[in-house]
C-alpha cells in the first residue's frame, strides 16, 4: 500500500475563505480574486529578504571555492529549479554544470506530471551522488509544503556531505537540516492546494533573486549589463553589440568587428577597445581580476 502523507495542516493546503465562491465568478471576477491574492507575494518576500541575502552569500562563497549550485524539487517546484538552472548559461555565460536542476521523476517529469515521484526519499540523493556532490557545493531544496520526501532526502544528504544547503518553502518550518531557510508565507491558494499559483510565483521570484544576486557578486554584470552573455542567437548578438557600444562609445560597425575578432567575447572586446590591448592580453587581464570587468578597466 502507498504511504499516506497527511498535509491538511499545511498553510498551502488550507481552504481560502476569500475564494470559496470561485465557481460562481465571471472571468473578470476570477482575475480580480487572483490579483488580490497575489498582493501577498511582495510582502512575503520583504519579510524574508535577509534570509534570501544569506542564501546568496552562501551560494557565492561556495561558487568562489569552485563549487556548484544544485536546485532540487518535485512538480512545480522542480520545474522552477530546472528553469532557473537552464536560464543562467545564456544570461551569465556560466557552464551548464555550474548550476543544475534536478526534478523528482527525471526529465520526463518536466513536461508531464509523474504522480508519486516526490515520495522517494532516495532519488535526490542518488542524483546528487551521481553528480559528485561535495562540501564545496550548495543544494537549494524547493518545496512549497516543506515536507516533500524527495527534497527532504536530498537536503539530508547535503548535510551529511557537508554541502551548503537552503530550503525555499511556503509553509512555516523549523528546519535544522539547512544552513538557510526561506519561508515565503503567501497563504492559502485561490484553488485549494494549487501551489503552481501564489507559491509558484513567489518561488520563481526568489530563485531569480538568488541566481541574479549571486552572479552579480561574481562579476557577471557590469552595472546592470550582462557582459558575460553568450550571443548564440541573432537577438543576443544584437544585445552584445549594444553592450559594447554603450560601454565603449564606439559605432555599431566597430563593435561588430571587435566581437567577431574576439569570438563574441563581450568582456574581452570591451577591454581590447578601452585598454588598447590584444585579445590574448585582454583575456589575461580579465583572468587576473577574476573576470570582474570593472576591475580590469581601472
């Protein structure tokens, strides 16, 4: 017989008294109810901003040691972690191995719900073991309920390994197995238990904050410009040219020439123009300053 988990006590599983007549509402009324509920999202993040900043500091410390960042979750939470990991390489020029997302049930679960996959307490450990988890890595468990066995098992393994650990949840929890716990208390959902709604939205925003703030602290931006962008599409190549033009003040044609010469390395192109250096010397200067463009240009 499948093990039963009692979850009725969870904040995200409670009946929302403000939406009990949802099925009687016209489309605009449904939208207005959702908007009203979503106003709790920013307040929830505001209350946890110090914990979010602590998570960023932990991630930055681990990545500076040569470690990696792993997101683990089931269902909506797992998909959000996979999305976050997938979006970092094109935006910040990170290697795919640096930030990874694991979802209960494997790749198939990204596109299709695999009920029951979240109940495994060993799958996340197996995935992290296969990835070679070490004390220099950090694991971010994403679980709206805070009780997902897949996530609990992964975080417990991270603790035994000595890895950094973070829990992102939408329920109150007294977690002793993580270094940082982020509790995003947005309350009961519009549709009871549908944590793809408020819980999903607030989680996505916080994951954005964790990765973005971490990448900024690691020198992946110059001001608010993504100078480590990988221009592998026409849109991104246009963006790369505009970034070089903005920082150096040169023409579009000149920017395109520099980028072509550098293999579309935005930072190196900027250093070549601003410092009058060769491509090789520009890259050496950037490496000397750990990739921080601002420091290289001083």
